[in-house]
C-alpha cells in the first residue's frame, strides 16, 4: 500500500481549473442547506494546500466556520493559505484517511473533499457513509474522476481522438491503474461516485451528482503536459510491455497539448448528500 502523493506545483496549477470546473449549482444547494443549520465545524479530507477551503468557505456565508484540514503530507499542510474572511478558523491535521480521517467525522458537521473519491476503496466509502449517517452529517465531494478523456477541436467542436492513435487503449490502461491501492485499499476509481451515491441513498439521504469536467485549453498547456506525463507513468507501471505504444501516444498527446486549437476534456462529477429533512432540496 502507498499513499497517493501530489506535489505543490501540480496542486497550484490545478487549483484555478478546479475552481472554474465545479458545479456552482450544486455548491449553492449545499450553502442553502448549511445556512439553515446550527453546525459550524467542517472536515476537509485530503485537503492538500487548502484549495477546497478557499473555494467553498465564501459560499458558506458569514456564520462562524471552523475547518479541520486533514492530509498525510505535512509539507502541504504547512503551505495552506487561509482566506481573509471573518469568522473563519482552521486547524491543519496530519493524519491518515483510514484512521484519523474516519475518526474525525464524529467531531464535525460537514464532511467534504476534492479530487479524492476515485482514490478511495469500497470499504472506506462504506465506513464514511456509516459514520456520517450516524450523526446526520451532510457530505460534499467535488471533482471525482469518472474515467473519460477526450480531445476536441476549437475549430469544429468535434472529437479529435481519431487522430490520436491508441487513445482508448491508453485510457483503459490508466483507468485500470486507478484501481490500485492509494492508501485506503484497492481504489474504486471511476465508479466511486456511483458507489457512494448508492450508499447514501440507502441511508435515506437526498443525493445529487452534477458534471464538473475539466476543459483544458491552450492557457492550461502546462497542466496538460503534467497530466499526460502522469498518465504515461501510470500506464507504464501497469503495462510495461506496451511501452512503445504508450510512448507513441505520449508524443502525439504532448503535441496536441501545445496546440492552440485543441481542448482536453477530463470527466469529473461533484457529489452532494444531504440528510432527508425539511431543509433538503
């Protein structure tokens, strides 16, 4: 088992893309529910440098907020920049998702995370659901990868995959790599949101899933390059015998990444689960 690790440069590049990609409609549903509740304690799982805090806290209004930001990487916790916002306090917490992450749920009124669910296991999601349901805690997770990657042309808006040899094959290999243990057991990868949706519905929650794809254009070319390099690394780990095909795909993809008329679409879902009360939408 090894934890999924992300360096600060990668997180800095993706933050503005994450923020513009999220479903604003879904976060407004959460904000409407939150403002009618007494709670003020928020647990951010896999917080990294605090991107989720910076996006979400302004939507949760002027009521007092206390955030616990949990991550297993102390260097990322040390780089958290707190928004200049009255009535907001934070507590960085060094810990593991499987142990401290689940334990801290009982001390909080909202559980959230970003770019996390696809890295977690069936067993971990089962425990998360049980602990949240025990105290009627709302849950909001954004930007969970759902397994689809495609190139599009800004000229004619048509998918450009046909010109990228072996694209489907490489995506399948990468998605298979996503199922490896990322720290909580074998990961569910692209099926994680569907599993969590079923679990919370079985507990009587009102659940909603909204699309939040990355649409990476020319200005995002550095992020696209790092993303492609990461996929190549994962694909080579999964199928080293196919290195020639993988490297050929990488060269073609990197050329597209630097093109001014191509967009890389990476599918994500945002997920919200609210206790079934009169305040639920």
